[in-house]
């Protein structure tokens, strides 16, 4: 059966004029929970599994002037949908590996900044994850890498840069960090705040510390609340890598570490701590670019906003302390899938076999408070 790779589909989707119609055949609830932006759901999963002929009527209603890419969780049932569509005369192909494959897609672009160096943003649209590579004078540092390291190796090669350090803003709850592995591969330090590096070998970060990358110094700003060890990285007054502390239109959740059993704090206390951390970031220059570790959509890099723009767009920043704590402690969204195991893996408290890591983090990103 003819298929299309997730990378190829990712390259075609931004072109709204000639891009394909992405047809998701999973159950409606699964589609609502997590899907490729712009895709269309026709819930014929059971019909395709039990008797593909029964799916013919629903699939016949699709437009005939567009190429169709069928999607399911792993591509198996979507293959059946493609066969039915082709028999009906449609131009149809299957997304190889389905949503599993889509979750692994990465792409990168340079962030426009005034830095004496280059800042590259790596986006993972299927997870809403954003990571960054800072390059200066032939040296590089990688921030918040995913477990799929080829994209970061490609950026290093593209800029002919030597990796000198890998840094995580915190122990993530939605995806498995590739930070320790990437650092080990290059024989460089892996940096993580001690409050999050519970049982993992990491070079400690502390508030006010500076990490040299070529001709630039990266300032560590301890901004706990989302996690006890959350930090932000300030780069030469021009960029703020805020992790999951500050998003463009929301802030980080405050209950994940508590519910994963790795924090002794409580949700209200974390919310109050996060409020104070945000005040530290809001003291920074208004023209500094805010670069979080996640974007709730399907990010097309570079995703940027100045701190001044974030002040205007982010309703959480307009709340006083009491209202802020009450809102974050009471309004709890759906949790990221398997967040307890992902979190425990990233702090070194659980070892997950390599062949299970990809499946562990499948699903939507839900690290924002709202």
C-alpha cells in the first residue's frame, strides 16, 4: 500500500492551497484528544476493522478533487481505509506509522534576535514541544532536547559547532528528555537543577549561575512553581528561555510533580511560588523574546513573542497573587498521558526500556495551566 512519511506530510501541511486532506479514521474521542491540526475525522474505525465494506458510504462523501492522507494510531487501520478509498477512485495514501510517526517529526528555524550568535528553534509539531540550540563562536548548547537526537545533531553539523553543554529547564512531564543521552554522546555536561535531578547524574544549576557558550553567557534564573527545579535561561538580554514557567498565553501547571509523588509541596504552595517566579521574569526587558518549551498548537518554527507582547496577551499575568493562586489550584486541565512515568523517568526514579519510550509519551501536550 502506498504511503507518505510523516516528515513529507509535515512539509506539505503549511501549504493550504495544495496540501492534502488529512483523514483521521480513529474514534471521535481519540481524535478530539489529539490530532493533526486541520485534519478531518470520519469515525469508521470499527467498520474498517470488522467489515471494510461498511465504511464505503461514509468515505464516499469525501471530496474527490483532493489527495487524501489517511491516519490512525499506527497506520494499520488507515491502510485499510486507503484501500477502500482507492477502490472508490480516490487518490489516497497512508500516513506511515500514523500518529506514532507524526509524534516524531521535528523541524527547525533560526530565531531572529540581536544576539552575537545564532539561536535555532527546534519544533516538534506532533507534541507541541519547542527546544533550542544556541551557537556562538563555534560552540553550541542545546536546551530541552527531545529523545530524538538526530535533529540536534543536524543543527550542530549545519553550523559546524562543537557541543559544550546540554541544559533542561526542568524535568518534563509530557515527553522523555534526550538531554542526558545527548550530553553523554558528546562527553559534555548535562545541566539540571538539583531539585529536579533527584536520582539522575547531572551538573547542578543554581540561581545566578552563568554558563559560557562561545562569546555568550547564559544566565540561570531559578523559577520554581511548575516544578521545584524549574529554571529559565536569560541570554544577553535578548532572549528568555522560559521552559514551562511562562508561555505566551498561559503559565505552567503546578500539580504534576505533586501528583507524580516526587514533590513534598502542595498545589497552593506551588502556585504561590510560581507567582513569585513570574515576577522575576517580568522585571526583564520588554523587548526580550520569550521562548517557552511548549506551544499548544502544532508549532511552525520560529514561535516567538516579546515579553511586552506576552504581558498584553497573557491573562494569567494580570491576576493578583490571591486570584492567581486560586485559579491555578482549582482549575486543573486533563493530564499529559503517562505523566507520572514520564516525570519519574526524567528525574531518574524510573528506568523505561528503550523500545517503550516512544509509546510512553504519545498523546497531546497538556503542560499549560489553561
